[in-house]
């Protein structure tokens, strides 16, 4: 049975300020998640002739046994606040847990399709190890891969009110891997012992589960790609509305070209029912761009307006050295 592994602190202690998350604290956390997760998925595309699909879904865990085993993390989050009562971050997290004591565990799931999934090889550098089991390590294929040198994974934990995620992945070779991880701070429990700032949710051996039969059924990945569950996510309706606006603008600002070239599709599903409220694709790009960026002017205080660049590419014509007709924008292909 899957369970948390909490180990006693023996070395250097970790305070409440997580250095890997500082890069994202000055920004909108959801926008940071969108940028990091989509870039990760684009760097792992499977079929270049089809778009990578990235889906954001809000839902809750249904399995009682699964929920009960995960809830053990809550006592450790509260112990972190008791150890550092001046921390506004842990105060916010504990308040969220207290407000949802009787509720199911709510999650934000980030899923991708037409991707290779995360491979795992014990004792070797690989995608799953770099993402879940290490800090400051990025393992990506291809010279054009983007990211934050392995620190971008902090964006996932910032959206969890327990700084806890679960990862379920399936590779293009039909190999599976599942494990959970928390990133808290050193904390003292009621037994008087100090516990480490991080730990894993697995079969107790600190290794990802690679036998599908031992992965909780509702978390098994059916298609190639990855599911990342951000546990104890905020389900306040007002925030969900803000997430929708943030998602659309973040995708349009950072990935409009990938969408325009039909290399990326993004959806947002508020109830994880398979009926997304937002679809960003080549088909919907034009209307979304006009709705969210009606002006061609930049707002330098908050963002760079993608609209002028989109219009330039959309209206560009092939360069013809023999033509006397003038165009505002032309393109040519290098030989």
C-alpha cells in the first residue's frame, strides 16, 4: 500500500523559505505553473505532426483509502507552522487545511498528451528522477529544450497548500512510474523528533512504483504522457475565475506561435469532467487573441502584448524578389 515516508532530520535544516521557490514568488504562481508545465511538455513531444495537448483540470480524490493515506501529510504541514509561526506561507496553508477538514482532497491536475512521458532508470539520470527526486537538475532531450535549469519544478509545489504533488507517468515504451513528494521545511512533531523537509509517497522504499498493479487505480495513466496532481489546491470560485484569465493570457503571451503552428493545444476543465471551459487551439486562437488583447499597444508594467507579433505573422506573405508589390511583412525560408 502506498504511504508517506517521513525521516528524522540528521543534517542541515531547511527553514520555511524555500530557495527553489523564490524565483516564482514575485510572479503570479498560476502563470508560472502554466509557463513551466507547457514548456516541459513541448520539450517532450512524441509525434511532431500532431499538437502536444496540455490539460489543466480541477477535481478531487475519490478513493477513501488513497485519501486517508495522503492525509497524513496534514499533520506535518501543521507542525511546520508550529515550528515557524511567523511564516505567512505556512499560516496560509494551515488556514486552508482547517477550512477543508471535512472536504475531499482537492487537486489541480496538469496532464499532457502526445508526449514521451518521464522515463525512470534506477541509479541513472533520467526524466522522472530529475523532476521529482532532485533539485537543480534538468534532464531534457534536444538542444532547443527550454526551462529553468531544474528549478522550474518549484512552480508546481507553490500551487499546493501542502507543497505536495503526485506524479503518474507512462512512457512511449509503455513503462509506468508513480510517486509523490512533499517539499516543506524541517519541523518537530509531537513525538519531540525533528523531521526532514522532504519525503516521498510510494511503497516505502523511496523508489517510484513501476508496477501498474501497485499504483492507486484512479491515478493510473492510460495513455502515454504524464499526470501531475497538485494536492490541496485552492478551489475558491473567485480564484478559479482568475485562473481562467491567467491561463489564457499566459498561453497567448508565451506560446501563441506554438498554438498558431498547431504544435500546441491547451484546455482548462474546472470540474475534471472532460468538458473543458477553455480551449486554446489553432481554431480558437484568433478570437481569443482579439478578446484578450483588443489593443495593439503594450502594457509594459505587466506584460508584452503578443497581438502585434501575431498579426505580423498571420498577415505575412512569402518573399518574392521579382514582385513590385509592397507588403508590411514578408517572410522567407533559409536555404
